[in-house]
């Protein structure tokens, strides 16, 4: 059993901290930033909760099932803390700001820190505090480079949207863009240190800079001026904000340091449902935007998201969604059953049964599986360049083509990690290609 014994150096207490993260890439980036901040202040990050003096839970508020999972985890941690009352629990992130009473109910001893109040983490290690933070992120704490060859940079938080199903405007607040100078300095330092893969993330990457008189293409041009051996993966971009910078982004995608990867959420193929969702585009304008990028960028990898079972969605609305998915033939689709979230407009609309949601989800997933397998089969027998990045869970190494398409390579030589290799594709599944090095 762990004995609570924080380090004391020159009269100051330094704790061993365990961080657990739920949710999106932006949350992961925030956790990395918190870890960097803690290390800079003398604290130690540990990867085993039994060795921790404090635990940080970085929460997500998007899905009800995730919320239930977090509630159960917080109850477990209260028992963990009772073994030694000096242990600390800190609940960070979207759920902490959107539902602080919910957090306090499940973990009465926890400090509660909103996603726009990251610096308050240091105070919470000293004593219990509640700081759900301001509407906008006023201070950006970015993750620092460590020994990893991959770095995730949160370039903005919040958004310009007001989707009727989304709790994010409450939990993340208004669009806040990180100063470009701060991003460029971190990026250049990362490349100089040998980082090979850099993820730029935000709730809506295409909205970056619109609150500070700047924009995403201009930021990317500044980053790409730096020479080195690296690849940039761009995060999700909303169709309505991407449209205004689409032509400039085509030029960015032509750069060999940019993965030819576009994450563009559809959500619904029905104009009626899109209007109820308060999305700022139509199905036809979405298709037009996809066609524009596909016609301009060779071998583009298109990822999208769809919500099925939105309130009042009819069979005809669902069929329209299926038709749009079949028309745009994406390479990856995340199909989510609508989940009612508190404080949102959609929560007060007439709801569909779970049975209808599940049935539609199954139908659409079968369509997606057929489409993505067909798109992957095009590569069988071809030689492609792959950046090997990880050990595959079931053996071999995994990596990404230059359009970020996932590939598992029959190779167990870990010295090949973070190298570009030529791979002969020998097989295809709906979500991944399989091959061997040439």
C-alpha cells in the first residue's frame, strides 16, 4: 500500500501526480499542458495511481455515457482517498465547468477546475478550491516537449457555433485563440528537438484567429517556414468556418509536411435536421465543399461525424443522411447516437426511442463499413510511403500514409519507429491497411 510521503525540498512540498484523461484531442493536449506545468514547478508525473499523492481527472461533457463513467470513477477515487486524507483529487475540464454540482456530489473532497482555469491546478495541490474559470481562455499553457516524437498543440479552445445539441459553449466557452507567437515558438522548439509528428487541435481548427484578427492559413504558413523532418496533422474543422478559407487551405495542403487529412463533420444529411441542429450549412453546400477539396488534393483522406436519432428525425431524414454518406464516400465515419445533454435546446425537443437510435446506428455503420472497405481495397497491391509511429496492439508496427490513412506493417523491429518506409499493401480492412516493408 502506498504511504503518503510528498517530497520536501527547501521547505516546499512536491507531489507525485497521476493524470487521467477523458474525451477529445483538445482534452489530451490540456492534460499534456498540465503535466508540463506541474513538472516546471517541481512536481512529478507518475503512471500508477498507487504511487500518487494527487490525482487529476480531466473530464469530458459531450456524451452522457462518458459522464456516467466519470461519476463511477470519482466515487471509486473517494474510496481511494479515504486510505489517506492527505491525498488530493482534482477534477478538471469540461464537465467541471458545465456541471460543478454533479462533480461535488460524486466527489465531495475534490477541487473543481474549469478548462479555462488551468493555472489554478497549482493552488489546488495546496488546498481544495473551486474555480470554474472565465468564458474565454485568457492564459494559454502549452505542453512542452518531452522525449516523445509526437506533440499535440492546442491552438484554440471554444468555438463560434451554437449547435442545439452541444454543451461545449457552456463548458469551453467562447472562441479563444492562442497567440501565434507562442505557437510558433513551441513548434520550432519541437522540430529542433526531433519531434516527428505534430497535431494541431481545437474545437474548430478553421476558426483559429478569428477572435484576434488572424487566421489558420497565416499561422500554418509561419509554421511551414521552418525546415525539418516532421508531419503536421490538422484537427477537425467546421464546414461553415472552413468555407471562407478553403482556397488558402488548398495551398497549405500542397505542402509535403501536411498530412492530406480532412476531418469535416457532417452530422446530418437532412437540411431540416441541420437547421434544427443550428448548423450553418446545407447538405448540398457540404457536398460542394468536399468536392472542392477532393478535386484539388490528390488522395485526400476524408473523416466525418454523423449523429443519428436527433430529436424528430424521421425515416426520410435518416435516408437523406445515408444518401449523403454514400455520395461523399468518406474514409472514416464516427457514427454517434444522439445523447440528450443538459442546458441544450435539443434536450427540450421530442425525443426518439433508444430502439430507433440503435437500429439507425446499425444500418449506417453497415453502410460505412462497406464504403470504407471499398476505399481501402484500392491500395491492395500498391507500394506506399508510411511513417511508422507505434507498436501495433496485436503485433507489428503501425503508421500513417501521407494522407494519414492507418497501416499495420508486418515488422517487429522497433528501431524502425519514426522512420519513413515503403510498404507493399497486401490486405485491407474497413479501418486499416495491412502490408510489409519493401
